[in-house]
C-alpha cells in the first residue's frame, strides 16, 4: 500500500519544522556560548584592570614606603645601639620606668620585614597590558598572574608600612628613655669628678665635655665617649693616688691639695710631688712651680716639694702653697694679670693674691723670695683679689 501523498507531505513538513527547530537551537546554543565567552572575556579584562590599578597604586606608593622604611630601620638600628651602650655601661642611671623601653631594643629585629618582602615591593611595577584581548585562555592566565602579583605587592606594602610604624614607635620610646639618662650625665659627671678630684685636670675636663656632648646628642658614640672618659678619670685618679702615696706622705699631701682647692674655688688643679722642685725642698726649704692654662675654664698643675707635705700645716709652707695657688687662680683671670698694676707680672699677682687670702707669712708667700721682705702695697693686694 502506498501511503497517501498528503500524509507524506505532512511528515515532510514536520521534518522541516524539526530541522528548522534544530537549526534554531544550534544557533541559540552557539549564540549562548558566544555570549558566555564574551562575559568571561570581559570578566578577565575587568580582573586585569582591577589588579593593574592595585599594582599602579602600590607602584606609586612604593618609593615613599621604602624610603620611610629605610629611615625607620636606620633610626631603630642607631637607637638599639645606643640602648645597648646605656644598658651595658650606665644601667645604674636608668630610671626604673625607662628600663622596659631600653630592653625592648633587643626585640627590635623582630619588627623588621623579611628581605623577600622588600624585594617584592621594590619589584612592584605597573602591569603590562595583555598581549591579546581576544584570546580568552591567554587573558585568563594573565588575569590570574596579575592578580597574584597585585595581592603580593599589596601585602608587601602593608607589611612594610606596619613595620616602619613599629620601628619608628620603638625607636622613639628608646630615644626618650636614653634621653632621661643622657640628661643626667652632666650631673653624673660632676659626681664622678668630685669622687675623683685627684684625676688629672684634662681628663676631668674631657669628662665634662663628653657629658655635655652626650646630653646634646645622645647617640651611641656619644654615650660610649662619655663612658670612656669616665673610665679615664677613674684610672687617672688611681694613678695619681699611687704617686701621692710615695714616702708615706699621702694624707699630708691630700690635706695640702684640699687646702689649695679650698682657696682657689673653681679652677681645676693637678698636683705633682717631687723631692726637689725649682731647686728647693732640701731640709726646711720648700719649692713650688705652677703651670696654668686659660682654656676650658682655666686649669693648672702645681708642683710641690715633698717638704711641703712633711712640714704641713706649718704657716710658712701654707704661704708657699697659697702663692702657687695664686698662680693657678690666674688661669681664670688673665685680664687681671695683664692690666695695671700687674702688667703681666705673674709673681706680683701670686704674692699679692696669697696675702689677700690671708697668708701673710713672708717666708713662703713670695714676699721674702721675690721682694726682699717688702710686701706689695695694699692697693696691689686688693687688685689681686679681683681674681677671685
Ligand atoms: Zn711664683
């Protein structure tokens, strides 16, 4: 049986309809796939754009962040060094409340970022545009790579900033604690000097200068210089005391020296002792010789014969020491020496000064030795006292 042509024609139309439907579906599917791809392509481009802008921001901030870190790192390094010097040598001067800040210096290395993080930040650059905007798989790879790079760069910048902040804060706390110690150094230097008054004057002057330098600029070098100068003063004291002990006259020598200091006031004096000074010192004679310097507030070295200590406190010998001390006093009043009535006559000034201070026994005060037993006029004595 032959099927009716109508039915056949109907089946043909149905097939055509089905084919058209299939073609439409394929077209729709292809279009949908194209749309999906486009969406993903745009997504990748957006990711690239966003990551690029992050990288750009990091690259813009990079130099400042690295500079700040370098400065904070250097400051922390210096503060740590100073704190170490203070803790090692001046711990007894650190107020209790400042100890934790100084001790925190030991932990400062932990506040530093790893070199790898700095390298990442140094390398942070603006992203190159992708080679192709149409090759989706290349775009996706580029987006992944730039995002990872941006995340690393951003994290490194944050870490470097945080570390800079921590280093700055710690250095500031350490510096404040160091200052509370360095501010006390001039006073401490006075104490060390008073305890070591027999140390040589240049060593004591250096100590005072070091204390003031450390007060003004309390760096590790200045703190160490202070500590060194304090040690030098103590060593000098020991050496001087050993010298003065010669011949069992230590106590008498120290009394003589204290006497001179008590009448001269603020001029620093060193004392050297010898059997013979200025050709004198044998038997009941006494020799003295003084050298003075005008610098650094004035200081002097008085050499005395051992006989001065041996006969101390004989009034005649006190007169000689007063005369030598008058020379030492000249170290602070050059203008008095150079003016009338002295006009540079150092012996007249020393002799008149001794008399003015009340030591008028002519045997040793210069009256017999230089002026044939005739003391200077009262006006000259008064002029000498302008020297203090
Ligand atoms: Zn003299």
